[in-house]
C-alpha cells in the first residue's frame, strides 16, 4: 500500500508533537510505502494530478527523524491514500490544492475529503450547530460587530480563517478598540471577522476532542498561561489530561454523523465549558498528546478507519 503526505516541510516538525509525523510513523510500522511532497509541488498536468517529491522514511530520533529518497514526480492517482496535511492559513492557495486533489477522489482516498475540507472550514462548519455554540457573529461590517459587542459586552474577535491563536483579541465591556481592530484587519485582507461571546470557562481550559470517523476517541485540555486568553499550544497553552464529559459526548453525537458522511476521518473539535467553538478539519493536531495521556494508539485508530474506508470502496 502507498500513502502520500501533502504537508509542510518535514525537516521542521517536532517529532514529539506533530500529528503528521505520528501518522507517517504508524503507516510505516504497518508496512506502507511513504511519499512526501509540499503543497507547492502539487500540479495538474493535462488530465493528471502529480506531485514532485521524495520517497520517505521516518524514525523517532531527534535531529535525524527522516530520510528522503531520490526526487521524483509521481501520478498521485497511483497512491492508495493521500493525506491533506498542510497547516492553514486557509487561503486561496490552500483552497486550490483541494480543487486539484478532488480530481482523483474517485481513484485515491484523500483524507480528509478535500471537497468538504474546502466547504467546511473550522469556524464555519460550526454554523450548522447553533444550539451547541456560544453567541456568534460573522461580519465584515463594523456596525454589525459593534451591535454584537453592545449586546454581549465581553467578546472574542479573531480572523475568520486564522489559526494557532494568531490575531485573537478579547474585548471586555469597557474596551474601545473594536473600530481600531476592524481597521487593522480589513486593511490586511477582504475577509470577514468572527466574534463570539467570551466564555469565562476558558480559564479552566479549552478542550480538544479528537474524533475518528465521527466517533470521539479521547480529549486533552489546553490550559492558557496566567494572564493569557488564548489556550492554543502554539502560544504556550499547557496540555493536560482530561476525561470526556456527558456534554462532550452529546456534542460529538450531534456532529459525528455529518463528519463521517463528509469523509472527515481525523477531526479535532474545540469545546470551552459546555460550548462548541471550532471543528478543525484542515490539519488537526493533538494525536501525540492524547496518546501519552491515555495510553492509546490514536494514529492506529485513524489508520484502522482508513482501512475500513478503502475496503468499503472496494
């Protein structure tokens, strides 16, 4: 069996945290042949979808964690599985890769399904579940954002297609910086902003629940640093062990069938208190932290789900 990883440069990954590395490691353990290429090396050529990259071997040795074979161009339809694993931002470059990979979806299993990755970005897919989410507004219009803040007082404002906690601001009831932030963001791009009512429960952590083919397999809690609103591990959030609550399972039961139907095999959702805030499908993280805390083979469960999907496809 052959699997290709479309991901950011592998030389810079943290082998003790990176989920793509762990997925590659598990595939190699199972005897799969690995191929690696970066998104800029994906092309559509006269009816063929090709990737320029390298055969790949991985190993858990810090500073010596991979070996690349001779560079080559391959027809990606000859792969059994292609992993769409580059990190956001979810810009037109990212979106274009989903269009190209979609051309071989009938021959090769692309994970997560690129059509629904494109049409289900993290902060928009939650709009299908308004009863599970905190009060939210998505708007570019300043007056709409002002009205939302006037109604809810304490809010979080962030870029609609941001990631890793970048550009996340908390504006309390007395804060007067909304117009300035709006000016800053709209001067950078043409995208709307997303604002949500601030959830004080974030001080106790922002829970990342990992779902495999729509079913929850476990969770980690990301606790923000003292004085910090953001709990993302990119900005210093500390991962700690946590159990799934009944509310967590209720949320997963509500969204799981849709994720499975849309081919979203590996998903990480964010829950603060009792509220769903994001459904991460582009390049979820958290596999290695959950494996260390719970002693389970999360990567193995993901590959088992992929095996089942391949069998279903015949």
